[in-house]
C-alpha cells in the first residue's frame, strides 16, 4: 500500500495557498499537512509536523523563501 506524501505550503497570499491546496489534495499520492502565511509561522508549525515536501513562495513578506529553506535545512 502506497502512502501519501505530506506537503506543507508557505505562501503569503491566501488565494494561492487555497488554490495550491486544492490542486494537491486532488492528487492520489499527495496530501496537504499544513500551511503558513509567513516564515516565522511556518517555522513554528514545522516543529509540530514533519512534511515530506515543503512548497515555499520565494518572495515572502519579512523573510525570503530561500532564507526559510536554509533555516529548515539546518534544523533537519
């Protein structure tokens, strides 16, 4: 039995987060395990969930998505 990959979405635009979530949830092998609108919110939430994939907007408000990914990689 194949398990679904958990995807966490980080985007500061609610419409984008919702749309991407809907597209991901339509895939048989993927499921959204959480989302965040900012890098600090994402870092707090990622401490509680362990996603297989992290989908990050590059241009977040306050901290770039690239900097967020660097922090996540150091923590894991």
